[in-house]
């Protein structure tokens, strides 16, 4: 059985003043880390950012606003143009604000990716290897 899902999507990075421009996001899921989805944003072969997201939060963000910390998700658009709006807050800027990025992904593509992850590990069936982790820690002293 396959324990990985990988999908590359073209998303829209929204920047103040210039509007939206396309970047790639490489979404990854590994059943060994069943609660997480990785998102690596790239443009012209360079990694712009790497985020580890909660899989359930991404799923909920497709239908309602979620997140209060560094990552906030919510549905945007309607009809065929349904999008998932992802807002990421980064490190502090010299002026006291924080770096911020807003990305728009086509919601049906994100939902399809999540369905593939649910085929591997259904929601509610996630298992964290706490016993194995504790045994490794105790074995190494």
C-alpha cells in the first residue's frame, strides 16, 4: 500500500501593489506523520517557503475560516472559481510588523489532494507513534 501522496499545484501568490502571480506549491503527505501536510512554495526553481500544516485544518479551511496564529485559511470565491485562501505570518520586520504572504489555491484541487490522503489514513484513524518515540528516547539515554 502506498503511504505517500504528492501533488504539485499552480497557486496564486498575492502581493501588495502587483496583484497575483503564479507560483508552484508542492503538497506532500506521509502516513508516518498522519496529522501533517507539507507545503513547499517555489518559483523559478527556488524554494520561497516551506510550511507544515495540520491536515484537518486544511480540510476545514475549504468550508470555513480557521486559524488564529501564523496560519489562517478560509474559502474564497464562488462557483467554479472556488479558492482556498492561505495567509501565512512570518518573522518580525524592522518596523514592528510581520512578514505576510497570501496565497490562493484552487479549492477543488486541494480537496482532491486531501481525498487521496484520506484513502491512506482516514480522518479519525491517525495514529501518533508515541510509544515508539518514547522507547527510542529511553533507549538512547
